[in-house]
């Protein structure tokens, strides 16, 4: 066995040998760097337990550096000195069944609990579970979902999206799911039970941004990485909801029309959004990056999934723009407010925002609702986009807000 005072540069410059080679560290007894003919390098720890010599793979180089490998080797020595065989422990961990993931709990909950409810209640539960809870918690083991993570998710809905009522509904459904999990032995306790509800009256906002704030926010958007940069721009240009926008698939925008499918839209009905030229340019810019994803705004963390976490970016925008109370949902209100100032009819605004009460949808048929006001919506959004360009270019706002 070759021995050497190992260093990171020495390991980095090792050439692939003709056969697998181990070079042992003079500083930590038993620690070696293993090099294969393919050039792969990994740290291993050689030890003896019950008269048997074994080797435990610690990690690959350069993902793991030498100093870290030495610390891990010290921990292994301590365990072995106390009669613990690291290889045997590793095998035990592999043989253990994976902990139930939240999306697995959601599936079992829908199959075994929802059928006990009224049909209308089942649909409401399923909508919140599938559209709100699973996207946020789906890949996490249910025993590892912390109270802090749940509060963060609910705060985003209540404060960032401006929907305290929905946050309370999400909390109620999640609590019911954990009660179900506890009853079936899948979880030890319900982490939602001690989380308070949101005071809906105190959380209502009427905040929209001044022209000066819009300029500062847009400059901050420009400084962000994709896809966050384009999401915030599109939210301001179109006035749509953050959740529906972030889940946009490439198949949904066709030419200058973006159709939000029923499964993504609030109210579970398709919603057509005419895209002004500025919005189309944003989508073309993203398309030019040629990323292979079904989603326009793909998560930078989870490949093949839409972006979900924007909280850190929101904090950066607040600091850079000096708009300390910035919230994504206020972009929607800002777009609506300026369109109203530009003389856009209240009903047309309701159609653009897909806001049932504002649009008076209870008085029209579903077919008429889907296809009516298309030209009015298109004119309104293009008028707002042109006005936004004036704001960003620093031109003085016109004396009149009448439609030209």
C-alpha cells in the first residue's frame, strides 16, 4: 500500500492508473484516495472489525475535499472504536422502507378519506390538495415537514398572494390530512394543530404602486435571474395570478393568446388572456434559451417542474427597489388600477382578471363568458402595456386617461 502526505493538488493531478490504486494518507490512518483506470477518484476508509478488514467509501473527489474526508474518517474511527460497523449500518439504512412522502399521503387521503364526504366537498378538498398543498410539500417525507415550512407556505398565500381566506382553507385541509395520517400510523403527530388561522379582515390590501415605484421595481426585476425576472414582468403586464402564471406550459400561449387551462385556473374554467407585444417579446426571449421543459418558467432547482419558491427573490427585490412592502399580488392590483384610470370598463377588467364578481359572470352563460369581450380585453391590455412603456421611459403621464 502506497502512503503519502495527501493534499488536494496532489489528488487533483493524479493520472488514471492501469489498475485500481489506493494511496493512503500519512495523517489519518486508514484514509485513502482510490483512483480507477477511468479516472474516478474517491475517498475510502480501511478498518478492521471482528478480525475482518473492510473498506467504507466516504465520498467522491472533487465533490468532497480532503479536509472533509479527514473529518469523516475521524467520525468513522470513533464509531468503530465503540463497536459500530459503518458498512453494516449502511446496509440497515438501505433495507429500511422509504418514509411516506407527502404526495403519497395525498393519494391515500383522496382514495380512502374523500369518498366519505359529500361530492361537492370532495371536489373542494381535491382542488386545494392538488393545486396548493402537493406542489409545495409533495416531495417531502411527511414526518420531516416542519411547522416552520407549513407556516412559510401559508404566509406566502396569505401575505404574498394576498389570500388569507385561501391560506385558512389550506391550513384546514392540511390539518385534516395529518389527522388522517396519525390515525393510520403514518405520522406521530399533527404539526398543523398549533398553527393559528389568519385574521382575514386585517389582511385585506388595497396597495398599488406609484409610477416612481413601478420604475424602481422594473429595474429590480431586470437584476434577477430567470425565470423570476420574466415572471414578475409578465405579472405586471397581464395582471394575472402568480400561481397560474408560474405554471404556464409552452402549449398554452398560441400566438398572441394565452389560454390558462381549467385545471390551473381559479374557478376551474379556462381563461383566455390576450398578450400585448411586450408580453410576447418576454416569452420569445425565454424560448430563445432553448431549455427542454414543458414549463415556460421552469424551476432552477427541480428539473421538469415549474418554479414554486419566489420568497427569496421577493426579498431581494424589496431591498434593491427600496419598495419595502413589495408583494407579487400587488402587481395584479396595480395593473387593474392603472387600466381603470385609463378608462377601462369595470366588466372588461373583471374579464381580464378572471374575477367572477367584478365581471358579473353570474349573469352570463359559460360559453359567452369564455369567448366574450376578447377584443375589449386585447385593447385594454395593449393600452396598459403602452402606458407602462411611458412610465418606464420617464415620459410625463398624459393629462387624460381616456382610451384613444
